[in-house]
């Protein structure tokens, strides 16, 4: 039944933006709910239907793996079906998420991902789990320092393993961009930084309808994250100066052009990273337009590109709405 209307006399407030990692994947939401109740058969069916759509498979497994009790239920699944490759891949991903949260030893997560990779050699998803683990807290402290060369090399190696299996893997590219952006952070702003070159190259190599088209925008945002953490620029994107100048104008124009393409009904990438494009429009100084775009995304929004899920652009919009944005 629908919820009751608000009491008379109370103003209707704008619905809060609720971010769900499942995006608009209703099948994934249903399987996740079933798994929370111990009904792993729904997940088995979902992954069978997903097949070798590697981007979708990686997304679905990563979302399922984030649930607190996934590892325990998947172990029950493996007791019933010891040869299940899907269960092995999901177990590896779940242990990665537990390791990232400090509830599991990273070594156990790595072993589980490697065992899953051996079962399904063509699947990039176990390698994605290893790449996520490489981006975890245990390696974050050395980012940008001279001692991080080994970690950077492992990131590149894992990225190549994924790319051999699916050359345009969305999530993997975001993670690599985040890692590259952290190199030479002490040097301050550098318009020739390697992360820009990598992102431009990946976008050029990708198919015409690929979400990798906005990777240069992601690279620009990731570099801002690093520079702000070092104190080289303001943490506020709108006043940092990082989103001004020729490169920033180019990436923002490209992002908005792609949004105009993607918003067409029926486009296969219609809901991909639209929240990020809205954030970019805000940084460009077109606040009302950005807020309008953001509000159109509704429940399909994600907190941020996958590479830094702790950053929530809605916070910036809410803070600015009382001032520059006004009512939209």
C-alpha cells in the first residue's frame, strides 16, 4: 500500500535523494533482498541470466558483495553446489568487501579471488576484486609517495588482466584513474599529468556508446581530490580554480555533450554517471542548470563515480541551494 499523505498543514519537502548502489537494476534489488534472507537461489538465477555481460556482472557481484552477510550465505551455497563458479566469484568479492571494512584478512580475500579466477579464466570479475583490494586502505597511505611504485605496478598488472578479458571494463578504468591521479601529488597542479593522458587514451579507444567517454572528466575530478587533500587547491570544487582553464572547459563540454546523447530515451548508457555530469555542471558555475539535471536523476543517482564512493555530490548541491542555486 502507498504511504499515507503528510498531515494537513505540513509543507511537502523535496524528496531526499536516496542513493542505492544497485541503480535501476530491479532484478539485482530483488536478488539482493532474497540473499539477505538466505535465499541464494535467486542470486544463482540472476548471475546465470547475466552471462558474460562483464560490466553488468561486475556491477551486480560488487553490489551483492557489499551486503554484510553475503559471505556466510554464499558459503551455504557452496556447500550445496561445491563446483559453482558463480558462488566462488561472489565469495571472493564478498571477502574483498569484508577486508576493505577491516573484518577479514586481505590474504584470505586474495586467495578466494585467485581461486575463482582459476575456475572461470575468461571472467574479469575476480581480477576486479583484486584491483579493489589493491585500492584499499592498506595501500592508500603510500599513494603519491616514492614508496608506492610497487603498489602502482600491481595496479597496472591487475588492470591488464582485466583488460585482456574485457578491454572496456568501466569499473576497472575508474579505479586505475583514481590510482594514477595520486602519483606525484606533492608536485601540485600539473596540466600534463599522466592521469589526463591515460584517460584521454582510454576514451579514444572505447566504443562510441561507452561510458568511458567521460573518463577525462573523472580524471580531472580525481586529480582535484588528490590536490585538495594535499592542500594545493581548495576542497570546494567551485572555488578551487581546478575547474577553470582550457582543459577544464574541454572536459566539461565533452561531458555535457555526452549527457545530451545519453539522456535520449532507450540509450543503453542513459543512466551511467549522470550524477557526475551534474556535479561537473555545478563546478562550471551553472548552478541552477546543474541542480535541475541532478534532480532529474532521482533514484538512479550514485554517490560518485565508483572510484571514490565516499564523496557525495548531493552535499554540494544542498549547501549551495540556499545561496547560488536558489529554487529549481
